[in-house]
C-alpha cells in the first residue's frame, strides 16, 4: 500500500500595490504566486507548492 506524506509549509501573504495579493513560501526559494483575491491566492499557492515539489522529485530521480 502506498502512503501519502502530508507536509506543512508557512506561507507569507502580502497585498500587492497594483491590487490583489502575492504569496511566497520562504523555505522553498522562488516559490511564489499571486491572485486577484485572497482566496484565489490561497489556491494558487497550493498549486505552486505542488509544482515545486514535483520539479524537485523529478530532478532528484533523474540525478540518481
């Protein structure tokens, strides 16, 4: 049976000068996103974290 590991990340949200929000994940360099609303930004940052982790997994598996 395959197990799923649940990870938790701290996310920083800031209001953007031009409107909307910006979110970044300090522990994942370069992992950031934006959205028109806070709710949209929350969903976008979940996607950004998932994509970031996938890239790391691919890079790690190709290096092995």
